[in-house]
């Protein structure tokens, strides 16, 4: 069966996000002062061939933990759907 994993990777809330700060400042300069905080992350899509949803979840988590996410500085969440 084919699955699609949509992974969101964000910097940990405890860490400074310089890109987010720069975008927030630029938005304020453009007059969008209602925006209070900006955090910049990544979105990754994986297409996975697996026998079960549990196997696809395990493959997604392994990919994140071994390569896609620096767990010292980033957190991730994902959704898994049948393709």
C-alpha cells in the first residue's frame, strides 16, 4: 500500500529563531503590526510503500530521527494518509 507522510519540522520553542524574527520585523515594517510572532520551519513530504499504516508510521519516524530532524534543535510532527 502507498502512503504519504507530511512532516512539519520547527525549531524548538526554547531556541531563538533568527529567520522568524527577521520576517516578523519586516511584516511590522509593512504595517502588519497585528502579527506578534513568526517561526520559520520546513515541510517535507515522503511517499512510502508499506504493508500497513503502522509500518509507514515507523518508517516516517525513523527517517525523521535518523536524518530529517536535528532533535537537539528541532521538533517534528506528521500526518500520514493513504496515497
